[in-house]
């Protein structure tokens, strides 16, 4: 067995164990355990946590102190842990009640209803914030079903388990591959669903293929996938930017008004629509930075440029534990999670 195969087998075993055991642990105990794990990962300052800090530095701005950045990174790791906790527990929860509770915390649902009343399909484009599975579950409750795409995971058994999990929630899952996040049959099915007046939900803040549309995001250049604006331009579907966040005991779901796609040429519409989407993402993420779970390089400087790998000139993103609340020095290690 190769090292990568062995690692994949261990990952698959860990996921199976979590799905089997986490739902049986009392919620308060499970949440306390998740928070302790999240805090330990922050203290270890592994690559993912450091990248999260670099990303959050853009959100908070250069005026944020190391202590403020540390607090947001700590809260973001706890928020990300909550996402996984809810994922592993959701199969044993009353999903209908969860969906209805999520809808109670939603604003802008009238934009979806208006589009459907006009016979248009609806594209919900969202960043990696809050719990997108629960958001999808609430949309199944609202409109009867959704279509989305899923990034292929390794090992294959983990990918299949996540597909099965989401199909149980009422999602139609298509594989995520290709130039704009979809390819061949997947792109055709998405267009077909939108032309039928149905709903497509797409995570849209991370350009996995690396050949997306250039945008300015928190004042810095990056790229985002062309898929949402491209599908809207080609099908006439309403492209609504969405943002998700947490409350102590529930969820906040924001559905924005359909974006304008400026210009007559397809290329102009896709560029303008993608930038407008990025602008809404930025405004909403700035309101709830701790619920944005972006632990991968996102900006062009981090993905391709050697200069300013942290996106700043002072290196403060790498000092996320330089000051703990109250001004005391916080201990850190260089170990990876």
C-alpha cells in the first residue's frame, strides 16, 4: 500500500467513525469537544490555519490588531468545527424541523418566489460560509428540490458517502469537473434544470480550475468561477447571491436580489455578473467574518505570487497568536495539524 493510499484509507475510516459516533454523543458534549479541537488547531498554527489567517487579514483590513485577528481565526475554526458537527449529526435530526428553522432565519426569499412566478430558473451562488448543507435542505423544503455540484474527494469512498448523504437531503448531485466548474453532461444538466424553472445552488468563491474570471475582492485581485454568471446569461435564470452565517442556536440565510448582467456581449455579462457577485460576497463576509471557512489560498498573490504571500507587508497574519485576549502572550507551536 502506498503512503497516499494508506492516508486515504485512514481518512475514510475517520469519516465513517465520525458519522457513526458523533450523533450518539450529547450535543453539548460534542460541541465542547469540537471547540477544544478547534482551539488546539489554532495554537498549533498549521498551514491551513495560517492560510485562514492570511485570508481573514484581507477581510479585517490592515488596521486590525494581531489580537483581533487571533480572535476571528479562533472563532472561524470553531465555526468550521460546528459545520462538521452539524454534518455528522444531521442524519439523525428531524431534517424537516431543521429546514423550517433555517427558513425562519432567512431574508430575501421573495426574490426566489418572484423569479419562479416569472417562470425563471434560480441560481443561488454562495461562498464557503455557515452551513451550505442546511441551506440546501431549507431550499428543498421551499421549492421541492435543488441541483448542485460536488467536488470529487479522495478516497472515492468518502466522495460517494458525501454524495449519498446529500442525496438523502433531497439534492441532485452532479460531479464537479472542467473549465467552469462543470463539464460535458454536468453543464448540460444544469442548463436543462434552469430552463425547466428549477433551482441550482453553486459554491462560487473559490476558483478550483484556476482559470476563472478576474475580480477585485476586498481590494485585491483574484479569480472566481464563471459558471454562475455564464449559466444565468445563457438561460435567463435569476442569479441571486447568497450568504450564510450562524447564530448561537440557528442560522442566518441572506438571499440577495438577482444580479444585473451588464452589456450585450456574453463575455461582458459574465465578467460584470461575476464581479457583482464578488462584491455582495465581500459585503456579507465582512459582517460575519468568523463564519467564512476559507482555509485555502484564494487571492492571486497567495496562489501564484512569491511577494506578499500573506497578502500584507507586515506579516501580521502569521502572528495570529501573538497576543491573547487581555494582552498576555499566547503559546504557539510550529506543528502542522
